[in-house]
């Protein structure tokens, strides 16, 4: 490198394939350049997944501290690398992570993108020119004692944990919103339905309460799945044997990484197995699919219950958030539940992708982790956004059409089920058939036939008894 390089728009870098010009101001280098050219797949660079970038930087920071502790890295380079890693973790260099999220090479391009960005930022901190790798090298110093095959999976797990924690928060908010509606609607009686046919009475509060319970159960299952990805293989290097990592490296690196992230990380008992295994990601994806499936079921219910406003069920009102038609004046559509269901369909598809990629692993490594990472990132981030949108733009603003619900109960032949123990099955069936044929109410016909008194009916058809609220 000459003195003139500092004013040129490009700098020359060398790899095993030869020399290439890299933009002089870029923190990435020749390996990243080739990956950018090789993988024009999605148009989404690593910068679109800041959690993964943060995870990569945390791993590099832990490695630098470990290498310094073990006497492998001098103080000056170590401090510069650590400061560069801190900058990356803070998001200051996210735009320099330009490799496509879907890439060949089992994540090598992602690892090298991180190595080059951190190395060049460290060189800058030391007062040297970007690309002056004779002073601080992406492989020899930033990647010291490491391999893509332990760096990338560990970073992926960290990034995934960061995302899951936000999703858990979003699920908690949604659970709380449904619980609040359950309390608000606790005395509103309505007809329950099975197979879309009238069943027996319940309260709207009970219906919304089930949604809160469902979300709460899924949140607990997701938190359990998150714990499984705290086991890491950092220190395994290429295939799990720890080649080129000194004795004690894995334990020290895990300790430093736990301190950096605040997470209860543990080193896998068998690093060879851990390096090839992606079972925890398959399990996690399955739980995300469960969350998505049940969210979509809830949204289907909201769409049904709010259908109308006059020709449908019309039991509840969803907040009107936008016009529903370019041709039908006054039409309002349930767009928030619709978008949540579409996210659910995506998550279910992502689960299939993750399953196939996990199955395709061969021998000591799974080369398809990039698509696993990308699919998990989409599932987690989109579910989080969907939950927050459903909470803020829909659930909190739902209102009940109380009078319509009351009339539906009074006119439903399902009401006769509550009287069955007192009328007998035969009499109750006759009342139901008569109500269905005439369109008259069950209570009216029972009084007309003298089967029960008005006082008895009032007690038997009270909201508390109809919805079995005493239990």
C-alpha cells in the first residue's frame, strides 16, 4: 500500500483468488466483496438482521478478551478490537454488513464480513489506514482461535434470543389486552357455538378470557424453547475438536460471552455433536408455528364475531382503522386480523423451510444455517410486529354489541339446554322444535305452555347460571 492509497476512491486487497479493488471508505474487504457478487439472492443484506450482527460482535468481543487472557493477543490489538466490537454492538456500523442473508458456505461470508468490519474499525482506532492488515488482520487477529463453524452458530443463537425476548414482551402485552377485555365483558351474555351452530350460553368475557389463556400458554412454551438455545459450541472451531484453540479457550470464551450478553450461556458437553446439530432451531420453529397457528385461529374468531355489520354475526365491533373498499362506500374490513393471519401463514411456511434445511445437514456440519437463520428471524420479528399491531390497533379498541347479544340468547333454541334438567328431554325437544318452526323465543313458549313460572325462568336464565359463573 502506498501513500497515495489514502486519497484514492479504492484500495487494493488480496485473497487466494487474487487482487480486487474495494471502496476506500468501506469497512468491509475483499471477502465481503466476493460474497456480495456471489449471492445476489434476496436483496436483504445482513444489515436487515441487527440482532445477528450484535451476536457476531459479541462473539468477537468475547474471543478478543479470551485471547488476551490466554496470552495470544497483545494488549494494543485486543483493546482496539474490543472497542470496534463495542461500536458494532451499538449498531454504529450496521450498514457495513452487506452480504446477502441467504448465502452458500455455512455462514463463512457472514463471519468474514464481521471480521473485516471489526478489523478495519480497529485499524482506524489505532490510527492506521483501512486495509493495512499487516498491522491487524481479519483472520489472524479478529478470528483468532475461531472458525465460522463455532462463531456463526453461537452468534445465531444470541441473535435469536435477543429477538425472542422482544416477542415474549409482545405476547405479554397481547395477553394482558385480552385479559382486560375479558374483565370488561364479564357480564355480557351471548350464545356459544360449536361447529358454527348455536350451543349453550356463555359470556363474552369468558370467550375473551380463553384468548388470554391461550396466549399465556404459548408464551410459556416459547420461553421454555428459548432456554434450549443457551447451549453454545464456541471453542469447537472447525468440526468440534477445538483445533487451533488453546486449552481452556472454550470455557473462558463462554464465561466472557455470558458477561457481555448477560445471558446464562453454557458450553455444550459434546462440541462435535453441537457443531452439527440444529435440533434446537427445529424445536423453536415448531413452537413459533404453534404460536402462529393459535394467533390465526383467534383472528379468525374476531373476524367471525365482527362480521356484518348487519348481515353477519355482528356481536363485537373491531376498531375502524381504514376504509375497506374502493367501490363500496362505508365498508370497513377486519384488516388487522387479516394481516396477523398472513404472518401466521408465513411462519408455518418458514417452519417447513427450517425442517428441510435441518434435515439436509451432512456429517460434521450443517451448511444450510443461513436459511435457517433468515427464516427464524422473519418468523420472530414478524410475529412480534403482528402481536403489537393486533394489541394496539385492534384488541384494545374492541366493543361489544350488548343488546344484539342479549336478543340472540333470547331467540336461540340453544337456550332450551339450560332448561333441560327441569323440563325433561322430551318436553325440551318439543319446545325447541316449536321455537324453530315459529321463530318465537324459548322463554315465551315455556311460559305459554305453563311448564315453568316466570320466577323460575328468571332464576334459571340468569346470566350467572347461563354462563356457569359460579364455578
